[in-house]
């Protein structure tokens, strides 16, 4: 079982990332359940704008794309900015649009049989909005979203300390994150691409 966590923080390495810190709670539970977990901090890469699988010279997305295809579990980990997912998260979802055109030999989308989860951190509300919008994007692409496959941390609206700067709210966020990891593993072990029926073929209306 392989899990990929795309950290969509705006902070380049080696700056500490609250989003990564909470995602590592989820990763620890995934590893406890036998999964191999890989982190990718997207802001460290040159992810060009566009909706193609490869946007040409210098584009680092093809390497990330290969990791998504190899994973059984994909977790989008993003901070909240102005109540929204980060621009890095949105860039990743835009690049994943290219998967729409890809199917297996039977016509099933290549991302069928994979499960998705979400980790969110921030000092303002917007977590449930991000769960909804990111889940919708992943479902459209073919991911299965298990029940309660997300966790979030924030201290309410307005400025305040980051996740890595306070213990406030950790008990809830960490517990929900561990539960999310177990839910992700349970469903990932249950489904494969062939769990889904072959879609009908025919002319577009």
C-alpha cells in the first residue's frame, strides 16, 4: 500500500510547515497500518500552469504525476488563505485535469481504484469549504473519497499562532487525522480499478 501526500504549503524547504506537521500525524497512522508514505512539497518544484500532463521544458509536474499514478492513496494537504485552499493546491488540481483523458484498456479512468484524503491547517475558517471543493475535484477525476477521510486544524477567524507554535486544538485535529488514516487504509484495501464497472461507450450527445 503506497500513500502520497502533496504538501501544498506556500513555504519552501527548509522552512517549517504546519501543514506538513499535521499531515505527518496522518502519515504516522498510515505507516502504522503498513503503508509506505511519501511527501512532496510542491512549492519546491517548478509546477507550470496548464492542464496538460507535461507543459514542456523545466516542468516538474510529470514526476509528480508518476507518483500519483503509483500511489493507492493521495492526500492533498493545504493551508487556508482567505478561506480558500492555497494557490499551490489549486495549481496541482488544475494539472490533474489531464487525467480526464486517460483510461485503461477497458475504458475506466486511470485514477479509479485510488482513494483520496485531505489535511487542512490555518488560522481562519474555511476548512469545510475546502474539504468540499477538493473532494469534488478528486471525485471528478475518479478517486473514491472514504467517509471522514479528512482532518483540519485552526483557531477560528483572525490572526494567531500556527499549528507548530501551539498545542491548542491538537488533540481534536490529531485524533481526527488518525481516524482518517485508518478509513483511507480500509477503503484502499477494499477497492481496485476493476471494482468499478466498465463504462458504456458511444457517441457524445
